[in-house]
C-alpha cells in the first residue's frame, strides 16, 4: 500500500488528482477522470455517488487504503475518494495494486 500511496502523492504534486466526492463526481461528468480510487472504509453514500457514476461511464475503480491513510499522504483530513486524471499514473496505480493482490 505504501507504493500506491506514494504514487498518489506524486499525482497530487503533478496536479493529476481530484480529491473528494464532489470533485470526483464533477471530473467524471466532464470526462476528465480515468481512474477512481475508493478508500477501503468509504461511506456507503460516497460509494453510491461516485462508484455508480464511474461504472456508468466505464471508468475503472481501485480499492485503496483507509481514508485516514490517503488523507495523511495528501496532507488532508481523511479522503474517501480520489480521481486520477492522468492515464500513465492510472496505469501505474493499477499495476501496483495488481502486485499487492
């Protein structure tokens, strides 16, 4: 999980992430999001709002670590959902997640 969190940190510094439910929903609606990372302990409401929209648009989702861990990595309070705008970053995150399984 630390490699996944590290890539999220790089994505934040590169301006390639959208953080939070409302921001990710907007990015999904505009077509600027290529991957959604959902915290392991995300609320059912957050999951319903984002995951259903992502599935409807054919955007893959990735189960991430706890919201507290994501938030700590990104310098924020707990973060339940992160949207990834960069395709190369999304591929890297999916590869790292595949290696974790």
